[in-house]
C-alpha cells in the first residue's frame, strides 16, 4: 500500500483500501468521477493505454468492473449514466461497441488502439471484446438495459462456440467476466464454462518463464478462490502468487511488462506511471483475496 499512498492514482488507492476493508465504496465512486464524461461514459486515461479525454467503451468497462466489484445497485446515478452511454453508442451494424472512438488518434495512445482501415477486422468486429463483458453488465443491472439488447449473452456465447480459431487472451478475459456474472442463466453458464475451459488450457501460462512475458497468468483467470475457473488453474496458483510477490519493486509497485514501442515517447512515462498504480492495486487485491500477506 505504501506506493499507492505515496504515488498512486486516487481511484487505485481508494479501490485498494476498500478491498482491504479500510475504506468506503463511496470513496471509489468519487474517485471515478474524475473520469466520467458529460455523456455518461468514462475516459480521460482511466485505461492508461488510451489517454483520450473523451469517453470510450474501453474505459467505461473499466469503470463498470469497479462498480460490479463494489456491488453498486441500479439506483446509483453514475451507473445509470454509464449504462445510458453504452445504450447510445451501441452499433447495430456491428452488433457490438467499438472499443475506442474514431478520435482516439487525437491523443496519445498505445499502438494497438490506432484506428486504421483494418481496425474492426483486427478486433474481430468487437465480438469477443467488449461485447461479452457488456452483455454481463446488462444482465447484472437489467433495469438499466434496453429491451433491444435482450438476449445478448446468448448471442455472444454462440459466437464463441462457433469461433474456430484460438481465443485471443483479451477476448477470453471478457468472457470470464461474463461467466462471473451471477445473473447468467444456468444453461448458458454451462455452455460458456465448457468452451472457456478449453481456451484456458490453450492460453494460460504455467511457469515463471511464461509469466515474465506478456500473456495470461492463472491469477488473471481466478482473481479469487471463488472464481468459476479457480479449480482449473489451482495447480499453478500458489506458484503464481509467489512469483507475483517476487516482482514487487522496492517502492512497493508493480510495473507493466509492455511499452508503447516508441509511439508517443513523450506521453509514455505518464501512461507508465498510471499503469504502475493500476497494476499495484490489482495485484494487492489478488494477493489479499488469496490470503497472501506481506505485499
């Protein structure tokens, strides 16, 4: 916690404190206010690889991850505005939400967020990211979901079942978030879990050598012992926890394993600092959830 208290973003500090039972959920929501835009969506670097001030589905899903963890109810105005933003930015042609808006190139960002002619194709028309994650939020807060988007969970699970290629790691995480949605109907849950178990076998790293590279770790699929996929990755959890703890730096932070590869060199240090804060919050929460002390 010492890094977050000294140098972290207010939202990460508030979220970490709440996770440890040392702070209020309201403090997290208030810290998120710095990123909510007038249209209800979230932006402004909440997801540090996209520094655009305007809202995006990418940043809005990050905010909703926080709200879901906090157990925010549908009566929360911030949540209502965020869900309204998603309703307004749904693209019927794609049957999904573009992760970032066309103006993303007006501000510093990671290379993978640059919009080009192949952007939709590169992200599989956004069928694996962010569609399944947002489908989960529509189930979680049904009174805030437009009638026209009913059935989106089944639609996105059917897409995954029909996908013959390797499941891309970020798509996999979005489907995991859908699987973790308590309101997901039992039959759909069974279908999704069966498909995800095969994807996890193909994607998750099982050694320190693999974890030192950019990719999925067991803790990415099971942040808590009660996570639906925890049993599948449990053989590697203890080693993964020890490895994560060993990566903590002298100042108490964890640093990203990636860079922007020379794009926006002048802005990368700011984004990197934000990532150190976000990753430190994430790792502290995971370690605490699995009962690891000393971080």
